[in-house]
């Protein structure tokens, strides 16, 4: 881990996580795995912050149906 928060950090992934990351990169049109990981970790952080405050994070689809994010 980079204690100053700058530079690169190597992350070892299993085959399933690597395949999912590659699939998401293609679907999002992002050739940077770091960009996809940053978005995913940002969403996880938002979920954790909301949970710590006693709230719930939900997604709402185009039909108005909601689904709570649970980890």
C-alpha cells in the first residue's frame, strides 16, 4: 500500500474477479482497469457510509422498482 496515496499499487485478482473486471471494462468502454475499480470502490464506500449513518442505499429501475444494496 502506498502510504501517501500517490503512485501505483499492485492488486492480485483471482480468475473470476479478473474476468468480471475485463467484462466491465469492455461494457463501460473504459480501457483502464483502474478507472473501473475506482468507480466500484467509490460505490462500495458510499454504501458503507450510508450504512454507518443508519440509512439504506437503493437502486431504482425504470419501472420505479427499488432494490437495496446489501453486502
